């Protein structure tokens, strides 16, 4: 396996899906060892930082990439296998950003109330123990809990000539913000433009489902990926595969539509895998699926449909791509 | 512990929360051994049954109850501990009901498309093995998977003189349709009227999160509950407690509002349990919570916020009510 | 025409649709001269009144009624023609109620922000000139504008044994809060229970479309109605008729579903009136309709679809009921 | 006044807001005489045309433009006054596009029902009489009704480096699809990039509020505009001015959020015009506004808040820009 390392300089940070020149071309089968800055572009560093003062609204969620994948054409399926996610710092930051988050009015759920107070929590991270320490602002409460590293953002360039900010999750992946995107996950994304032009970013050392306050334990991340390509078979919405589960991710507003997208995608997948009738697949999904929310704060909300493999007959999604990448990844560890 | 057994006759089925005479008065501390008919009122029995022909729209989701709890007053908290849920039949039924379900237009998400085909799936249930067999309509696919018995519906009489059908989930509990309401769960509900007037029903032998097609593996259920009462402390939204988790349930439309209700309720609970500032609790919930959907098909949608106890400092919610009921329940088994 | 006058005493105020004993039986063809208290039950009277202090949450939106209509059976259509609406006071009140209204978080769009400040505006009303005077709180701005009297609430008892508070708009009418319900309007409501059990209330001397802050120029109202009955033909959602327009009202959340309900009802009405194919009616409605919002603050939101009669071929909806009632009403003036 | 005429060749059609080279630079004060192709890019011409066969999904809603406005900088306000809209053909087309429209499942409100039948209606247009003839598919019903020409789409390049398809309405204007954008309207849009880069398109000879089926009486249009520029004062959402009304347009999902955006923008405008306190403006807007829907079918839904000037004290929004442009426009007629 060819192995490529890449750490972007500050000038190489990318703020959009589509619209940016690729940093390099990679062949299917390539291993990428990447570093990615946190979603604040590294600007939140102290519990005294106020997001409205230190953040640059034009420079949020910097991406590492985009990468041009040799041979990728519209209609193909990009497979990205996350081999490992390793926190690159011994601290992480989370904040309340004015008029952003799920339990406040926003630019769209517009209102007249005073924004919530701006607070920043800096978590001390013990990478060896894989834990973080929460320190309360309004009392002397402290709590240590385990890390659960994940990537908030993995996406390809959109279709229809669009360029979207990296704050957006949609059919092209993007800022899905789901804890299900972790080491061991294979992400399948439909290719919309020549070369796919994928990028990654938004490392979370841990995040609850829904990302309620709008930010996770944001931190720079070391990421090892294997890139692969399946000709054709582009799914309409992102599909993920774990060793023990099949997952689909929908992104839309209102939240029920995000979930509906993920459900219809799962029904399609079951139809494909087991040659089921559509209503039989609908019935099966209704009884077997888990539905863990991803984010309820971004430009689109994201919802996941997940079926444990143990409940289903054996199958080889995308001709066994996940199994193959998983064993390649194991050799790298 | 006093033990009361009750199996309603067909004439005793109840179709509303509020508005029905109690079947009996029970003192806090009482064990109830109940039987409840399935949500179809037992009318769907064969794969050839068409819901539009066999169902009576005025007789759906029959409840066992309501029970008048001695001493319960508005503002109190009813605690219901589910000791056991045992399928009472060796089959279960699920269907597509015209213009009901998540992947179709409905009476509210109104449209002009032709309804989905009406199909009924009858699952063979092996109670000893605790499994069910799915049999496809459009192919010869069969699949056996485990049961996961739960109650779709547990509720008290609403406030403001209202009477609601048992199809509705809301702040008073009701048709929440979450797999989290299973044996071992303690449900805390705010009391709105003298005696609380709670009832239960809608046994599901298994259900996916979201209940996509609108119906689960519907089946009659033997239910053992312990009833208890906490003076005051009524939560705004239903709270659940498991041995290993705290949970809150919100019900509303659109789905994000259901989830927001559950999140704000969890924030309140964390504030109470740990004397946290509200924004500190918001931050903590944002990083620790799970958000498994309940239903996206009922009159209101329902969403769950869940925090594993292992992530939190020790606490005794409602003065240790769950622990106490759990040990009482263990003695019954 | 028999004429009945009725002014409820305070003890006769009714707080629900369904669940209340009728105050009297009226035969189709009866003229009712009614008085109805304002939505605050008369408790907001001064600019210094804070809703959270003076209002009783169990006593909002008092109804005058319910009236049992002789011969009305489920499936029939109640026709209520509003002959006149006359403000019964020379002042009106409007307020910001904490966590109620469209530009604030609410009990369902739940959040953690501080509620908006509670303010009460008392409007001086000149009944002869039919104007009201707005007086600002935070500056010396004053503005006089015309009254446009309307009823926020007209409804019948719901189906399925339900009892709903008078704060709810739904298929049974209720708290629709649309300025389209004014003198000259005929309201058609499907009958759900014997006698229909309709009531009216919530006089608004004027209201914007959407009722943004949650309250209009609330004031007691003298109401003259003619009651009539059409056997069968119950519409699924309320229909209104003006001299110059056909209207339908849908109520649901999110707002698009409220509007969809009103649109599908209008499509049905066009199909009935002109024997159109459903897709032809869909096309016609798409090009001809107006869509003025009603409320975006109540338990359900309400949206109106309206087609000017001048755009349509002549027709006699409900066999000319509106025309007939209109001329009867003219004789009363 | 400099007058510039421009009719794009087919190769000059533009499919995005942002991302396209300007066709020319125009100075503030310029009169533009433009032609714009219909939203189908002219591909639907016969009642036998099926959209899924004749349309190119990558070539919908062609724009005329973009125009680089001399001196326009981020934070400025572009003023576009529509002097006249003249149908450029004697027919117009409307269709049902599979899984697009308000009364059907869509790509986001995803489901499993069969799409609605694809039908195309070709309207005969009498430009002298300013009428169109509807011809039913499923009966011999015909109906002649007046034209009401409008532009579905007027927008500038977005912020944050984004490029959006011309199917999207948002804070930058775009595909708002409101009948309020007609001859006599001045549109105020915040400038996001140097030169503003505005374009126009999507002529509708008539459209109902909501654009229910997803398409209006689509037709090529001759458009006369005057372009002007206000330094600073960029509104957050599009503002319109008529001779007799102030209007704001919000675009989002769900529909209540679109409306909330328009309402908050109107509250801000009232605060600016009359030096009102924010809650006083909220109250005033609540009682005076009209809320005609725009579209409930596009990528975002759009809603309008509108206040008749006759209800408000005299004011000179944007220093009398509309009045000035109106009189310039009158001289052109």
C-alpha cells in the first residue's frame, strides 16, 4: 500500500466542499496519514475566550484536502476507511456560540430573546488514559469521562456546480457530526465530480448524539485513512459500515426529513443486499433499526439509521469492501 | 406488597387518557399483574387482513386501566416500575396502514399520492427462545431475530381538563413507542389530576427506533408493575430510569422539538442531581448523551435523551426510588 | 327566523371543545346573538399587568357555548354564518406571555434562553370610528389604525372521544386565529358527535396574519350568527366562504403540514365543484390560490388557502348555503 | 440614465448564484433591458412532454447575468427596481415533476409511495388581454384567468465562498418564488462579494402563493430593471418595497422558520424606521402584518411579511430609494 502523509499549513486550510484545488492526487488503495486542525481553526484556547471575539466566521471547520482520487467519476462510490483517530493535543475546547446550538434561537429559528451567555470549556485530556476532564463554570463540579474520538466532517464535492461551506452536511457527506464516524468505520459516498475531491476535518475527542450546544470536545486530530473506489453504485445518501453494523446518514430540516432520508436509504440497501421487495424491506427496517441522532444544530440536521449485522443474514456490502479495508487497516496498526 | 391481578374484558378496554372511570384504586407499593390487548384490539390475525377492512379507527390502542392511585395529587410524581413484560401470544402482527407511517404521506403531511399497498406480516413467535420469524411477502426470504418486549403506551390523565386518544404521546406519557420502556425501567410521570389515573397498553414484542412503518410486532402482553408515588417533584416531561441510565422523553412535532423537550428535561435533571449551573449542565449533556429516536409516526413524534450512569457521578434520583423498586421487583421474579 | 340571545355568566365559561354540557339546543335556522369574553378571561386590564401574575393558565380562551344543534349527526356539516362582530368594549389588550409566541422559545421549541420581557399594551378603541390606538412602551410613539374584528375561535366537539382545550386549532376548527373569520364569513365544519356541540370565542378587534407575539387586540365581542345544517358532506378540514372567496384552513405542525392540509382540502373542493381530475385541480390551485397565514403560535399552527371566486367559474358550494345565509343575515342588520 | 440591453445566448445561461463570471459591469443608475428564458430552459413545450424525459436536471432555472455592480462591496445594499415584466411568449408551461412539489413526497420528505403522474399543462396566453387559458387533462374543463407576471428568481452571490444552484432561495435572495416580486417592486439585497454579482430569471406569468405543484405558468420574460446601490445598511434578509407596502422575505425549512426570518427582519425594519423598542415593534408587527406564503416547494421554503404603508406613519426607507426609482421607472414607460 502506498502511504502518503500530509499536514496542511495554515494557508492550505480549506473552507468549502467543492471550489478548492486538490492538494494532491491519490490512487485507490492509498493510505493517508493526515492531521487536521480543530473546527475553531485553533482560535479557542482558554476558558476566557469568547467565540464572538476570537472566532472568524469565515474560517470555521478547516478541512484537510481536498484529495483527487484517480479514476473517480460521477456515479462511482468513494470508500474511505478510518483506520485510526488519535487526538493530537492534550486539551480540547467547547463553547456556546451566540445564536447557535439546539436549545437557543438561531439565525433560522429566528427570535428576539437575548442569546445565551458565551462560555468556553477547556477540557484537560489524558491521551494515555483516553479521558477528558470537565470543569464547571458555575460550581466546583469536575468530571472525568472517556474520550470517543470521531470525525465531524468527511465529504466530497457536491453536484450541480455547487460549493458549500464545510459547516454543511448533505447528500455529499460533509459536517454530519455523528459519533458513528470513528476508527473502524468505512464511509461510502457517491462521487459527484471527477476525482471526487474529498476532504476531512472537525475532529471531536467526544460528542453526544445531537451535539446539543453546537460544539463537541473540539481538537486537532491525527487521522489514518485508506482510500478506495468502487465503480458505479453511488448511494443517494452516505452509507457507513462497521464491523458489526450497517448505517445510513440523512441530512435535512426538519429533523424528521433527515431521518426519512436515512431510512429510505437503508430500505434501498436492504433491497439490494437481500433482493427484498421494497415493502418487505420497509417492514424489516421498522423492526430492526436503531436511530441515533447525529446533529440537531448544523445547516442541515443529520440522523442515522443503523442495523446490527447480527440481526441480518450474512452479506457482502460493496463486494466485501469493508472487510478488505479492515484487514488492510489492521496491518497498519 | 399487595398484589392485584387484572385482565380487562373487552368492554373494559379504554381508548383515552383522561375521561374514563378508574377500574380500581391502588395504593402506592402495590404490585399489578396485568394483561393488555394489542394495539389492533386483536383484530389483525392473518397475513390476508387489510387494516382498512378489519380495524375500527375508534378502537385502537386499548388500555388496561385507568388506575386511581391513592393519595396522588397534581404536582406529585407517579413512579411505575416495570418488573416484567411477557408476550402473551405465540404470534405478533405488523401492518402498513394507509396514510400512516413515516415513509408515506399522512393525514397531516397531506398529499395526493396513492397510499402504499396494505400488507400484514404475521410473525411466528417462539416464547421459549424469545425469537420471532419474519416472512417476506414478495420473496421467500425468512429471518429469525430476538424479541425485545416493550410497552408502547404508559400514561396518566392530562391536565387542563383534556381527554386524549391513546394514540397520542405527550407530556403525560402516552403512546411514546420507545424500546427504552422495557422490563427493568422505572417511569416517572407528573400527576395532573387526583389519583393520577394511569393506564398501560400497546405491547410490542420488538420495535425499531422510530417505528418507521407505524406498527411494531404488536402483541398481547402480560405485564407486572410496581406502583409508587413521590409527593411533589413532578417532571415536566416523562423521565425513565434504568439500572444503567437516566432517560427523558419529549413528544412534539417537528421531531427536533420532541428532542429539544427531552434535552431541556435532561438539563433540568442534571441541574437537580448535581447542583450544576444550567449552562454547565447543557455542556455536559451535549457531550455525554445518547439520542435514540422513539417514534416518528404518531400524533406527536417522540425522542429520547439518555445518559449512561457510568459516565456520571453517583446520584440517587427521586431519593433512590428506582433502586428500591428494582429490589422489590427482584423478589417477585 | 328564531332569535336566541345568550350571554354566559362567569360560571358558564367553557374551556374545552367536547366534554362540556350544552347550554342550550338550537334548531338549524336559528339566529344567535351572543357575547363572548376575551381570551384572557378579562384578567388583563392595565399596561402594568404581567400575564404570569394575572392570568390563570386553566382559564384561557373562554367559550360561549356549546350549543347542541338539533339533528346534527356525525358526518353532517355545520354551517355557521357570522352576521356581525361588534367590539363590546372601548379598549383591547395584548401581551407578551413568557415562552409563548413565534419569536421566542416555547414549551415545545424548548430552550434555555431567558424569556422575553412581559409587557402589556392596552389599546384605546374608538368604536364609532372603528380605530385603535397603539401606545409604545419604550418611546412616545403612538399610532392609530383601523379595527378589523374577527373571531379567533369557532369549533365543534372533536371525534374519538377527545376533549381539547380551547387553545387548540385542529380539524374540528377551534383556535384557528385567522383574520379571515370575520363578519360575512360562513364557516363549514364537519360534525363529529350528536348535536355538533359548537362554541365560539376569542374576539380579536384586529390581528396580523400569524399572530406573531401570540395575542391580538383581545376584547369582548358581541356576535351575531346564523346556525344551519347540511346533512352529510362533512369536510375533512374547516372550509370558509366569503362573498368573494373560497377558503380552507389546515392546522398542524410544522407549518408546512398545516398548509398542506388546507391545500389538499381545497383540491378536494375544486374536484367536487367542477368535477375536475385531482391533478387538474392541483394545477389550478397552484396557480390561483392565496396563502395567508393564520397563526404560528398555537398548539397547532394554522394556514389558509384562499381562491377568489372571480377567478373561478360560478358554483354553488353546499347548494348555495352561503348566499342564502348572507341574505338572511342582511335582513337582520 | 444609461440603458443597457442584454439577451443571453444559450451558452451564456447561468445556473448558479456565485461561481460565474459577470457578463458585464453596470454602474448604479443603469437601466437594464433583459430577456430571460423560462425555468425549464425552454425544454417543455407540449402537453405531451414528460419532465423526466425532456428536462436536464443540471440545466434548470437559467439566469440572465450575473452583473457586476460598480462600487458594490460586502455590507452594501443592492437596490433593484423592477420597472416592467412583459411575457415574451404567447404560451406558458407548467408540470408535475416526479417527487417535486408540496403535495407529494420529495427527495427530502423521502418516502416509498409511487410518484404522482407526470402531466404538462400548456397555457395559451393572450398578451394583449393579459390572460391565460387553462385546459384540463381529465375533463373538458377550460378556464381563462388574468396573468400576474412576476420573477421567481432575483439574487446576488452568497457569502462564505459558497456557490448555490439557482433553485435555492436564501438570505441572498435567489429562487424566492413570490408573486410579490412584480413590476413596481424595489428589491433590497445585502451585498456579499465585490460587485454584488446579481442575476435574474424564472419568469412566471402567474403563480399561486406557495407554488403548490412546484411550477408556475413558466415563460420567457422581457424585464426592465433599474440598478442602484446604497452604501452600507445591508439587510440580513431580502426586503422589498411597493408603492403601498413594506415586505421582507425569509427562506428556510421548516416553513415556520422561513416566516420567523421574515418577521424578525420586519421587526428590525420597524425599529430602524420609527426608532421603536424591539418589543414595541414586535407588538406592532403582530397586529399589522400580512403573511402571504411564497413557495413551499424549493430547497428552502419562502415566506413573506408585508405591512401596508397606509397603516404606518410616513417614512423614507433607504432614504427614499423606492420613490426615486419609481419616478425614474415611470419616465421609461
